[in-house]
C-alpha cells in the first residue's frame, strides 16, 4: 500500500493506493473518532473537525479537516495498527 499525505486548504488529504480496501480506511476513521486507537495525541485529535473517506478499493482518499500538519498525520499513520 502506498500512502501520500498532502496539505490542502481545509486540512490534510491522504491518498492510499495499491493494496488498500476502503472498509479498512473506514474502520481506521471509526476507531479514531471513538477513541479506540492510540495513533495520535489527544492534542492532534482535537484539531480535526471532520474526517471523510471516498474512493474505492485500490484508490482511497481520506480528508481530514482542521488545523493539522502533514507531519502530525504521517506520524499517526506510522503508528496505525489497521493499515500497517
């Protein structure tokens, strides 16, 4: 799976390509929203106003709205148990 993190006007967009299933990304977002993961600090989580998943298996996008940096999100992705 390839991950590309880009800064966008509303926050950060992550593009997952290759061996990725949209249901896994949705699961990751649900875990993050409900506090079931420890991928990112509470300070980073508090900056995220909205998370939205789009695309299809093999080409999934995750948009995170808020005042967050690509570095914060790259660190969280590296710790994720769902996608690693």
